[in-house]
C-alpha cells in the first residue's frame, strides 16, 4: 500500500480548538475516501441515538418545521475509531441529493455538524438553479456542475447509501474539554497506527489561531474527473464527486 499523508486545516478560538478541528477534518476525509471511493461499508445509526442527540429539534429549526425532504444518517468511520457521520437528503421525488460529513469524538456533535453541512448543500442547489436561470448552463463552473451531477446520478437507492445493521457499540466521548478531545483523538490515531503532527499557522497580525494537521496512513479524497454533459444536459460521468 503506498505511503499516505492526510492533512487538514482549521481555525478556532484557541490553538487547541483549531488543532482538534484540523485533525477531525483529515479523519473525515479519510473516512469519505474509503467509503465513497473504496469498499468501506456504512453502518446504520440507531433511532435512539439520533433522538438522544437532539437531532429532531435541530432539523425542525433548520427547516422551520417543514418536512419537504427525506433524510438519512450513517456512520462511515473507517481506520480511526471516532464517529464520522454522513448525513444525506433528497427531495420528495428522489432528486437534489445533498450530503454533509463530520468527524467528532462525540456522536451527537458529529451528527449535528454533518447535518449542518448537509443543509448548506441543500441551499447550494437553489443557488445553482438561480445562477443557471440568470446566466445559462454554459456559465456554470465545475462546482456548480457537481451539484447538477449529484442531483441526476445519486438517487435514494444508490449502493453507497445502503447501511449495514447497527453493530457493536463503538467509541464516543462525552464532554467538551478541548485538551481531553485532542488526547482522545490522538489515542484513536495511534491505535490505527497513524502518527499525527500539528503545525501552528497563526499569523500574529491577524491573531486568529490556525492549525494544520498532518497524519500518516490516512487517505485523501482523490481528484475528480472533469464533469461532462450531453446535449440535453445529462451528466455522462460514471464517478460522481460526493464533495
């Protein structure tokens, strides 16, 4: 297996918070790469876990009480044993796939963060449609086209969205102490034979803590192909980027 080096960058209120977020980003990318582009199987999350996380109330606030989309949540944790959640949703007709991902030591935090990112992608569909109506299809960039490609090619019966049954209880840390979270994540990386390094990228002139995390043994999401569409606007690519 080739040598791999995962990396993530994040800002935070403190350097420790920035370091945590940077490490979680690279753990998230590794899990997404192994799941969407590899053979990692997603696992179902118990309804009680989602309910206890406060998800129903969170989603109701995001949607103002409306239920116009169907949603799902799966655990895609891979090499590193901390929760990595994939949240996804579709319009009622099965189109407009949106997704969000998050890695956190705490399951509820991971569910909330992934859901927030998913909702942001849902908004992106509306923005791309507005841009297309004003400027035309030919003015859309690759990021815009990715929204259209996902909407067309990723459907509710997509094999990657099928989850294995809930397995044995996996690790999840309670609490919000940043040093404790950092040590917990570091230990999870060590158990996966990964070595992590943190680089302080904070600029004194700006004063906002920024950290880059590097870790051996983790995969990065491979670069996607240039998206191509036929004469009637249908995506002809086989591999559709999930991010």
